[in-house]
């Protein structure tokens, strides 16, 4: 068990998909990424989450969050539980 960090600048973010696939193949369990990458590469993240036993989770960047992280967690929980447990009644 351990933690490693990888830095990809916004100007160089085309390397993200390659790095994410590499981490999934190396059997990383959890990968935290900034929301801007999550939103931009959502189809890549979705396919990797489906194909590999890795959880790719978005976190807010320095400028704050867009809500994409919460929406992703909400959707994942709804798929797992079968209902939206975050819904306000």
C-alpha cells in the first residue's frame, strides 16, 4: 500500500489517457484526478472504470469544484445500491 502522485499540466493533458490506462493495467486501486480532466476525458474514465478494477474519482482543483465529482459519486452509488440515496425528499 502506498501513494504516488503524477502531475499533468493543463497544457500537457493529452498524456492523461495514456497515463490512466497505464495505472489501470498496473492494478492501482484508486486514482484521484482533478475535475477538469474528469469532465474532459469522461468517456476514457468510464471505459477504464468498466474494464479494470480501478476507481477513478474526481476531486476539485485549486479553483474549486464544478459539481462533477459529486455527480459521479452519486451515479456510482445509485448503480451499486439501486436507488439515489442522496435524493432529498
